[in-house]
C-alpha cells in the first residue's frame, strides 16, 4: 500500500490536494518507491514528471492510472 508523509492541502498537482514536499511511498514487488510532490508535478529518482501515471508505468512496466496505483483519493 502507498503511504503519505506530509500534509494534504490545495496545490497545483494533478493528483488532488497534496502539499509540495509531501512524500508518497508505494511498495511494489518487495521494493519501496518514493515520490516527492512538487509545486507543479512530481519527482521520482531524480526526474520530474507532470503526473503520477508515467511514474507508475516506470515502476510496473505497464500502464496504470497514477493516483489509483498510489492509492490516492481525490477530495471533493
């Protein structure tokens, strides 16, 4: 399961109300991956991404909905 470290607050990310600096962790096949929320996008393994979906694809090798892969639910 994914784990969030940090606060949730309105931001310009495409995956809900995550505060820049928040760390998202997801375990996949016994490996823990960490993504940092930026003011406009995400950073994973030193690379910047606009959305979580290409990060999820890079981790799994298949197409995923990024927020779904990281177990993030949009607040309304």
